[in-house]
């Protein structure tokens, strides 16, 4: 295809790259004398759906995305059509895709990974407040500037892409490693699907690998819907244990068990970083969490209960007020072999603490749990009975 010299009023300077939907160009806006990025979609390839319907949907999505103005979202300036191409003129960013930063399979620094995910979370929170869901959050759609600012790209066309990338059974593929379980089974994606995808990106940023890595599409889809990934600290010992809990919550299979707001997710990441740097809980976060953590009344004495009941009935102690996931607590404790009596990480920094160290600490300080005590007691009792019988006989 011959490169156009003009798209509307925009003068094409050169090609920046090619995506699933079309070509991205660097261009000049002569009216405002500024450099822009032009993302094109070839309408000739939309014949199977009906070009008129496809084009109308593009304009609807683009207008919704064009109303977003946030430091962590690439701004859309204009939409238009030139021949068989429809296009978006958007903010030109000099930076690198997060995909490039992760391409060598090495993790980012802990602070950098937290910062990027928190910024993207804040951008998503703003978009979700304006009823705009991205649906295709992945490293290729996140640009990182030289100053370290994260910018979310492709708002407005993710729905267009998802309508074309379906299997014969109707499953939306999108970017398979990053999609949420509900997208795998063909359910409608909502803002919590974006939050799950961002959790996958955070996991990859901290470990150098994605949490779901099945060989082949079917195996990958099965992992996303059924597999709980190992805590990131077991892959990268530099990951603080508090991030294990945050990721356990954000990667919950059920949307209702995840963070219900990207603002809450970003809050906990900011709080996590503050605790790592200072060792104390920060006085407040930039975004307001949706609800406070519940606090159970203290009693003088508690009856002995089964450990699983204790997990399900006691309040979850989290990183900040936003973290109140009982489901994530129980799931992660099962993964690390906790006995149900270990407290959740609260307001202390564990910058060098890993799951393995937490296990060592529990074995040194609490070598016997309730189950071990019960087994020991029964064993001693049986031994005494046998000894008495031998003596009497």
C-alpha cells in the first residue's frame, strides 16, 4: 500500500508502526503547527460486518475516547476520513512501549513496576468514571516517556478490534495473555476486566513473565480461567510480600472478588511504595478508596475454631483501607501453606521479605499450629492408653 502524503489536513512525515487495525503515522498539523500521531483503520477490510455500521461504531467509540483528558491517557485531537481510511489524530509521544521494556524477559525494578501500574491505574480510574472501558490493556498499549510517565493508548478502538478477533466459537481473543477470565468465556468486559489486565502487566513487570503461559491457545485460556499463579515473590525474591497480596486480589477469577475500582488498586500501589521507602504508613493516598476496611470488635477471649472458619470470618488486614478481600487472603494463604493463624501484612514495610522468609519466620516463632497441636495431643493420648493397658496386663 502506498503511503499517503495527506490525511485530511495532516501532512504525513513517516510511518511509526503497524498494528492490528492499520498503520500509525507521524504527521504534522499545519493549522496548529504541532506533531501528531495518526492511527488509521482500513475500512475496505470491514466488508464482512458492513462498512457503514463499522464506520459508525468507530466514530461513536472515538468520540467517547476523545472526551478523556488525563495525564496518563494519550489525548485524541481529531477523527476523520480520507478515502477508504478512517483515522484518529492524537497526541504524539516520544517514548517506548512497555512491551519493549519487558521484551528481554527481565523484571523491572520494584519501584518502576509499581509506578507504572499505579499511573495506568489512575488513568483507567479516570476513564471508568467517564464510562469508558478500554478492553485491551496490554504492554503494547502503554507508552513510557523518558521522564517515566505512563500513557495509555488505543482508547476508542479496542472494541473495534475485539469485534474482529473472535474464534469460531465466539470467544474474544484480544491479547490472550492479558485478558480477563470473563472475556475468555465470551462475557461482556467491564471496568474490572481492565483492572485484571493491569494486574497481569504488574505481575509481568515484577517477575519478567506473565502469570498465565499455557502452550497453545486452549491451554492458555484454561490457565486464565482455572489457574492461580504462584505469588510473584516466589519468582523474584526482591518482590515484597505485600505485593503478593495485592496481586492475589487483582487477579481473582470473579470480577466481584477483585478491586472494584482502579482508583483503589492505584491507592494500594502508592501506599505499598510509601511503606517500602519509609517503613511507615503514609497519611493518605491521592485517590479516595471506595469503602473502608471492616474492623471486627475485639473480645476478651475467642473460642477455638477451625482455621478455615477463622479466615472467612475475621477482617482482612490489608495494605490500605481499600484492601478488604477475604477471598484473596484465603487464596494466597492456601498458596503459601499458611495455617490460618498468620496475620496479613498491615502497615509495616517488608522491602526484603519474601514468601520463603515468611515461612521461615512462622516456623521459628510458631512451630506448632492448631492442627499440629491436635495431632500431637491425640498421639500422646493414644500412647498413654497403650501404656496403661500394657501395665495392667
